[in-house]
C-alpha cells in the first residue's frame, strides 16, 4: 500500500534524493500528493503543446499552400463584381414588385399608416 505524505517545501528540499533510502528503511514506498499535481500540470502542458502543434500546422498550410493559390488565381474581384450585380438586380426586382399599386405590401403599408395617423 502506498503511504501518502505531505511535506512542507523546506523539508521536501532537505529530503530530496533520499526518498529511495527512506523507502528501504520503512519498507513502504512514500510518495507525495504534490506528485499528482505535477502529473496533472505535465498533462496540461502536453495537451497544450499538441493543440498548439495542430494550430501551427494549419497556419503553415495556409501560408504555404492556400495563399500562393490565391495570389496566382485571384478571383476575389470577379466574385465581388458578380455579387454586386446580383444584388442590384434583386433590388430592382424587389422595388418593381413592391411599387405595384394594389400589391399586398402597398395595401398593408396603407393600412398601417392609416392606423398610425388616427
């Protein structure tokens, strides 16, 4: 059975290196509770490093591959122009549809303004 001993920091420094000798004398293996905290911190650091490694691989992929493709085959301005043309055409169609004299929109707006004015 493992006996857990909590040592103050000063005593821990004094006994550093003698743990094995103490284990031989007592016949039991002594460990400290702080060891589990250290293991948890080590795991958190390891996990962080793995995630950071993945993030850096993605950044490297972006700069080494995707940006070169964008520089060589730039389509942004063409796509923006197409979207602007599409939006202008949709806006014109919408205004033409809404400006019909007896459309549902005009009737609803007429009713709304009559209620507000009362």
